C-alpha cells in the first residue's frame, strides 16, 4: 500500500507545483511508481511542468464519476518510467470528499506514492487533498507573508501523523536582507525541515519547454529535489547548501 502525500502552501507563488513535479520525478527515477494528482481545479498547470499537456485528456472527476477507470485517466511521462499524472477538471462540479478518498485509496494500491498538488488557499482542492492525505509537505518561501500562510495550512493539518516543511525559492541575499534564516523560518512554521530548494530560473525555463526539470539540468533546484526524494525514502541525506 502506497502513501498519499499532500503538497500545500496556503499561499500562491511558493513554487509548490514545481516542487511536486520535481520530487515526484526523482522518486520515479529512483524506481518508485508515483502518481501526481493536480487539484488546482480550473487553473491546472501540473501537466505543463511534467511535460504532459498534450496527453492528459481525462481528469480525476471522470474517475470519480465512473466515466473512465483510474488506469485509463492516469497518463505516464514518456521519458520517466513510473511517473504518472491525473489532471484536474476545469470545473468543480460533482466533487465529493468520500468519493475522492476512494479514488486515492485505489491509487495507493497501484502506486508507491500519490502526490496531491493542492491549490493556494484552504478551500476546494485543499479540502479534497486533506481528506485523502496520509502525510503532508508544507511549502513556503522565507518572506513573512508566506510563513504566515504556511502556519494557517499547518493549523488545518494537525491530524496528520507526518508534517514536514520545505523552504522553496530560497535566495541567500534575500535571507540576509530580511535578517532571517532557515532556522527562524522553521520556528515560524512549527515543522521539521525536509529540504531547502534554491531560486532557480531553470525551473521556469523547463516548464515553458514542457520538459521535467530533472531531465534538463543537474544544477540548482534539481539536486535539491533529489535530496528531498531520498529523505522521503528514509535515507540520511544532508541539506543542499545554498550559496
């Protein structure tokens, strides 16, 4: 039985979708079967980041409504064996928490990890992901607004047995300017740190090209995603040093 992992932030602009795609890609490259579910209903873009925009036709609402099977709706990334996407619908019609849980439970029987990319805010897709999650990764930047919204998300997720923090889009100059640090950010969010990811223009470039980042470069955010994936697997890996 696999694990359902909710990726959330409480705030837009933290790079949550890129992190979801990056870590899921690395886990698949390490031999795990991973299903990514885009829960940003109406504003989906995980298909773009995974390079699956032309392949994702059926969405998770089609599976929930029994219009197709999970196997038919989930599409595989051609260049990364074991990495699949179940995309989001364009409208929120007919979404039921219990039925979504059933879909995720079925997915956990087929995949080692089910990554649920929840949208900004605490409604809609956030509620779906929270209803089905076994654990959660809260993504935040170091600025006070992002940390405050991360705290709001954490408050909603206290029932989960595993909660971790990823500091994303980290810029050393910004940290110094704000007179803060990763340790301060951890204290503010109140979570153990799973990883630190640097700001990396290659993330945007790879998404624009429809190529998963880990296939485009071995620098910047890519090794950070790999380190996080190894920690999820229980390996002892040092944090990426950001200069």
